[in-house]
């Protein structure tokens, strides 16, 4: 079972759990403007199955969901499903090219500063790309050392918490501010 299927399942449960979404449905959608979401969504779905890439299918399900909401009830239902869809958009995996453009400079930055710190405490070391060479061994800074994935999932869980328990914005800001020192980024 793919993670994208689980994301869609969880978002579906979020949507079914909320009464405001059921109240937003009034059956006065706009079929022609819904095609702006449905046609690209179906095309991406078919293309994703053809090339067997689940990330494309994930994006297609977001577009089809918005198109279906627009078809059924226009703006009211589309606005009501916006928070779960935002969670689904954040759960969409980033393309490898974008990750390389963002992560590799962070890895180099982490390596340079770690070498500086090691040299400052008396351990002779040398940076070679994302590798740290020392007298006895060497180590490499992996992509996970930059904590971007952790921050992404922390944001997704925070949005899900706010959506499920319907807390106020001030409560959400206060929770974020209090939990911020617990993250590995500090």
C-alpha cells in the first residue's frame, strides 16, 4: 500500500468527520468551471498510472477532489475542504530535482560548520563536499541531517491537530511557539 493512498484515506476521514462540510453542500455547482480541475486531474491520473509514478497520482487526486467539490457545490464546499486539501498538498513528496537544489547546499553548510566546530575543539578535520575527513575516520552529512523532513511533518501534524480539534489561531500560535524549542533545529 502506497503512502499516498494512506494520505488520501486520512484526508477522506477528516472530510467525513466534519459537519461544516456536509452543511456546505447545497447542490448548486458549476459543471463547466469544474472541468478546469477535473480534466487536468484525470489526465494526470492516467499519466501517473501509465508511467507508474505515485507522486503524479497524488497530485491528480488533489485536483479531482477540488473539481468534484466545485462541481457539487461551487465555492462553499471548496472552501470547506480547503484545510484537509492543504494537508494533502503538504504531504505531496517534493521532486528530486527540487530536493537536490535545496538540500545539497544545506548539507554543505552543515559540513562546513561542523568542521569548524571540530577544529575549534581540537579534532583536526577537513571538509570535502558533504564528507568530513578526520585522522581516524570520515563521516558524511545525509539529507536527513538538515531536518527539512522533520519540519515538514511537524507542520502537517500541527495542521491536522488544528483541523481535528478546531482550536483558535491564537492557541495554534501559542502551541507553535512553545513546541519550537523541542525541534532539532532549535
